[in-house]
């Protein structure tokens, strides 16, 4: 299972674009890249998923370079309610079953 | 969102008590999961069920006993817990097991062991 590395925390102001980068140097051919958001005392919530290039939905964009060894979650014009922990997950079902490993995530704090 | 519900939301128990956590998913999914999230720690996967069969047990102590009577319901039976077991216990479901499958999480049960 590919290990991911993210910044521990980030600060931003309302209305700014926030980019959170995740490194996954050992990503395998079959691996997808998934991002989740978690608010305090709640379960994580799916944000976006991609395999290569760029994916965009109503919440965020995900940029994946050609080598797929990293990915960047882009949140356009953040608001105070975007303050949360953001997790990057990489992995697929292995022959021995799968092990989901949520890393420490990136704690985003949006200030007014 | 009410796709995955968990009860109770809060639980306080002594080390000699026996209690159960309940999870129910209304999404028609086939895979269900239990996670543990301790304070300031990443989520830890505990158990995975696929079509009611347990497929993963990540070295969880036997004082935690899961039960999956059908694809919609998942229980976590607790007995003789330790104070360090105090945490947020999260249930999740997905159509099939796998990282590329979107997991839908419940609100969690906040457990305090005294």
C-alpha cells in the first residue's frame, strides 16, 4: 500500500484558493487517489477521486501529474466552513485483502 | 446525511461493562467497516466485512467483537475495555471493498471508558 505524505497543517483566508499536495512516491499502476474531508467529531466525507490528469467536481479539483507520484487537491475560494482535516488516500485491493491507511492528514484552518 | 447511522452517539462505560455499538447503512452497499479514531491520531481500520463475511481484522484485541448479521447492519460488541480504548468509533460502508470505492461514514460513537 502506497504511503502518503501531506503537510501537517495549513492556514488560509476566506476567499483564497487553497492547494494541498500529497506525495505518494510508491503509487502502483492500479492505485487511485482519493481525498476525504473530516470535521471535528464527524466521520470523513468523500471529496474527490482521480487516476491521472485533472478531475473537477462541484467541490474541488484534483491535479495529478503524469508520473502520479503526487497529487494536489485544490479548493477554490475557501470559506470558514472549509476548516477541517483533509486526507489523501492511495491504494487498491491487494492479494491479501486491503488495508486502508488514513495518514495524519492536513489540518486546514481558514481565517476571516 | 442519513445514509449511515450509528447508535449510540455517546457512550460512557466502566471497564467491566458490556455494551454494543450499532451501525446501519441505507445505501444498498455490500461492504462495511469499523474504524477507531483516538485523539490526535489517524483513523485506524479495525474490521472489514464484505457481503457479511469478515475479510479484515487488523490485529484488533479480542475485547472488540464485530458482528455483521446482514449487509445493512454492523455491530461492535465491547467487553472489559481499557481506558485507552476511549475514542471515536466510526462505521463506514461502500459498494464493494477497496480504496477506490467511496466510503460513506457515519457520525461515529464517542466512547469514554472509565
